[in-house]
């Protein structure tokens, strides 16, 4: 079940995408900020899923303490989080088809 009948698709070229047969979503990026992240953590409760993004500040391997400078927090309701999961799975599958499998450490 999709809440509010909105299912967003990932678009790499244009910022307008037709959603099912009744709605059109216009992506307004005029106030968007861009941040780089090489670290992500996820927290959850019954009502919300919180994504924390940051950058690893360790320059040398083997350090006893790694400092992560958190830069962004995104709070989603569980429906939006599940839709995000579906979109990420689709994009990563396409990426691996083009460039090869991504292997994660331990």
C-alpha cells in the first residue's frame, strides 16, 4: 500500500516525473543543499526513522578512536523510509550491473 498514492521515481536528467496516472511531481531544487557523506547511521522508533550523515575524520588506519563529524540528519516516517529503501535497492542494482558488485567489509 502506498500512502497518499505518491510513488517517486529516481531521475538523473530531468526534475519532473509523472507519478502513476493522476499526479505529476515537480522537484524544486532551488533551496537544496548538497553535503558529502562517507558515513551513515540509522536510528529508529515506532513513529520515525532517523538517518545521520557525516564524514569520517580519520586519516590513518589503525587509530584507536575515529571521529565522525555529523553534518545532516534526515527524519522520515516509516512509509517514506521503506520507499527510500526500494529506490536505493533499484539504483544500487543498476550501478552494480554497470560497474560490478560492491563488496562490503565484515
